[in-house]
């Protein structure tokens, strides 16, 4: 495994097989789930290449887990010439909390982290979904296509409700996967790079696309929306420096925006064990294995190689290697981030330009939806 492996496209319906993410293969608006995109001439006006949409909630800065889990994938897809949409899910912030804290700052910083990682605002459309009214209006017909019982069965939502600090479950928390379907379908995205926890939401989007077609086909029988597929990253999950889930609230995350000293300090305090022999053994020595993996991802080598090289060097040598690898790997990302961070006006301009492009597409999609629904 290397840091630059190609991610497979895994369908959300595993039994139906997989399809290729080749940018050149045209994909019709009514592709069957799991069927490989067919080559050939598409009808005028239908999408002829893949369109990718993915995004994040603006709740805090992105860390190296996000980098290997999703940002690297985004940049790779962009390099293949695939059209990219990155949504900043600002309305999604208030699903599990009452107030979106420092929303403008977090929104701009998400743009910053994406640009620092290598997303190009001239090629990728980066926008906040609250700035795209027609996207949000899709929520109404979409809500009519799912039952309350189905919404209640979504395992990711159930988990979030269980861990929420809110006293009551809001209607938005309960229905946000339907809103997320609008994020994906407004631009007719057919590929959605996400983590494992998002697969239930992808299934909601696919169900909505299918049911919308059953209820409201175009006069010529074609579908308004494609059935989007998840793209899962191949990089294994990185844990935090304490061996738990890497997260802001635990203080165990290496941020893209952290300084080299902060990174060194965090890794110096990482949990290890007393065995001087360094091995890659995720099952029995998860903390050491995680540090080895972090160095390996940064060096573009296998964790077994990195562990073998360290041999009997002990935790101190391991931490030195990890610190150097991470800081070296992130140096160009951080340099770009620092250069861009000074100009908040530029970050807001990227969001405005993105919203303008997203609005043009959302307006066209909503017009199509009104037409097939018979609105006058
Ligand atoms: N729910 C996603 C997350 O927490 C963020 C998100 C919002 C998203 N809208 C999306 C991801 C649309 C993919 C597609 O990570």
C-alpha cells in the first residue's frame, strides 16, 4: 500500500459489482446501480463524464486523517480531469448543536484546507449549500419520497442522535440525509467520495433518485437524476495520537494548519508501549501501528517497511521518524495554507464564485424538476 494508490469505486450495492472511475467514460443520467459506465456517445444535454460531489461540515479545521481519508482522493480525481464539487455543509452544522459556532471562520477555513491540499478553485466548484436556494428547495419533493420509518432506521443518524448533547432530536437532525441527497443530486453528481459512515446517506440519495424517476420520468423516459455511487478511500483509518478516533475534541489530531513545533509536541506525547521492537501489528499494538502507518502514508511506503527500518529503535526513534515524515510531507501544504490564510477576502471570493456556478446548475435542475412534476 502506498500513499498514492488508486481508490476503487465501491458501489453502495456491493452485490451489483463495481464500476470504473475513468473520466473518459460517459455515464447516462439513468445508469443502473453498480453497472459500469458504458462507453459511447451520449445524447446532447446529458452528462458525458463523471461529476463528483463531496463535502464537509464546517465545524473545525481539517487534520491529517481528513487528508489521507478524503482530500488526497479529491486532488487525485481533479488531476484526472473530473469535474469536482465541494460542498461546505453549513446548514448541516446545526443538526447536532443549537448554534453554529464561528461559522464564517470555519467555512473559510474549510476552503483554505481544500486549497492547501491542492484543490484548484478554477477547476473545482467550492460552495456553501446555504447560498444555493434551489438546492435547498429540492428538499421538499425529496422529503415526500422517504418514509418516517426509513429515516428512523438510518444507522449513522441513530448513532449521532445517541451521541448528541441536545435535549431533543430536531426535525433537521432526523431529515438531514435527505438534505444531503439534495447536495449530491442538484448537480447530478454520480460519484461521491466519502467515508464508511456516510454510506447510509448515499443509500438515501440513491433511493430518492430512483423513486423520483419512478414518479416523475421525463416524457422520453429518461431520469432527471443519476443514481450516485460512493467512492471509498483505500487509505486505512488513521487514529489519533492517543489511539482513539482522531478528533478535535480529544486534542489528538495533527492539523494541516498546525506548526512544525506543535506537531512535534503532539507526537512526542503520543501513546506507545514498552516493547522496543517496532512492528506493524494493528491488532495487538494499535498505538504503535498507528504511528508507523502515519509515517508510512507520509513517506509513500508500506508500514511494514517503515517498521522494519526502525527495528529495535524503540518509541523515541519511532516518534522522531513520524514527526519528521509528517512535517516534511505537510510542508508544501502548510506553505500554501499560510500564503492563502492571510487573504480572507480571497477565500470569500472563492465561495462567491462557487456559489454562482452552483446556483446556475441548481436553478436549471429545479426548472427540470418543476417541469416533470407539472408545476406551472
Ligand atoms: N455529512 C458529511 C460529513 O459529515 C458532509 C456532507 C454534507 C457531505 N453534504 C455532503 C458529504 C454531500 C458528501 C456529499 O462528512
